[in-house]
């Protein structure tokens, strides 16, 4: 665990692990075409808005996601030596995160992934992108290894340089030790101009974790989708152009293509697994090894 201290009651400020994604629907309403089950304005239908819990989540996230914390988590998790299991067992493992408080769906995690991948397949995208849809939230297993929510979900952003005011709730960065550290609080910080996102350390969470898990299994556009789909300050707000290279700018269109499928594919209608099993068995055999390491 990081040297940063937080009390146990602070580790889970959100009543729903997926509340962050639901909040995104308010910030970034998107095309109707993908939201087949209901209109986009009907998402996030809470009787009692829970903005205070979202704010508390980001207070913690912005306080503790330091450059040192990210480096520590990379060292702790990217050796992938904690668990190994067959692919289908891995989906069952992820399903331990079933969330009864999500108002948009009462489906388990695997069914949400299927809805995302099926929406992508329905629109005729290549099968590697369907695979991205199926795997994009697998990194949330970090919660099952004891990581707090603020180190698993949430908008991601570069660490090791000045924070953009395009990041959600930027005022909370004043609590972060890096905010006043001259090594990290300048425009470029530890990076070079236009060095490329591949050389930039992002705040720790499920995006980076699943990217590292899948980096030998998918083509480059799919890897960008996994690694940066939560980097809203970049792909929605246009921030951090000074760190981008031409490759990042070329890949941006793929991240933008994927993102709405994640946010707007939720539906109360469960996928018919009996009809889908054959296709996804072949898809997984094509792209993944027999077992996944966590």
C-alpha cells in the first residue's frame, strides 16, 4: 500500500462501483443509436442524486493518485503473479462484483461485457474490437485484490506533470502531494514535449491493468481503446496535446469510436448466452491464451 494514508471508511465512497460510469452519462450524453433499450436521457435515473458520493470519490482519487503511488502499483501488479485461471473462470471471478445498486441494469459484470461486445458486433466492426468490448472491464478485478475504488475506476489522467483543469473536479488536486512538488507540477514534469502517451504514466486503474494484460493479444487500435477509454480529459476535452505524438493523434479516432459502446450499451434485457456461446468460444480461442494471469 502507498505511504499515503486513508481511513478504511474512505476506501469505498460510491454506493455503486459503476456509479462513476453512470455519472459520465450526465457529463457526456452521446448518440441514441447505441442505446437501443431506452433513450439516453433516461439513463442515470436515480430518485436521489448522489453527486456528493461522486465528489467524495474524486476527492480521494485526486488526493492519492500520485506519481509514486502509480509506480508502486505498476510494480505490485504488472508481474501478474497473483492468480492464474482459465478464461471462462476469469469471467466468473469478475462476476463477484455484481452490483445490486446500479439503476441502469441488474445484470452481472459478464452480461454487461456481452452487451458491449454485442453492440459492437451488431454494427459490423472487426472481431478484435468485439474482443475489446468483451474484455474492457476485466481490470476491475483489482477490487477483488483489495484495491479501493479510487484506484480501480474513475477518469484517468497523466501523473508526473501538471494536472489539467479539464479533469473532473480539478480543485481536489490541491490535496495531492505532487501538486506542490517541483518535479511534477510543471507543464511537462518528468516528460519531454510530444513524447507520446506510451511514455506517459497514467493514474492507476482498470484501464492500464487490462491493457497490460492484453498487450500481446490485440492490434494497436484495440490496445488504445483499452488503455485510454477513461482518459476523458484527452479524448473528450482535448487536453494534454503537448504530450501527444502523431501516433496518439492517429489512434484517437479509435478511442472515440469505442467509448459510446461502453457507456450506452446497458440494457435490462440479458443477452441470450445459448445463442452466443459458440461465437464467443471461437473468438476467445482466436485472441486469448487458455489461461489468464492476474
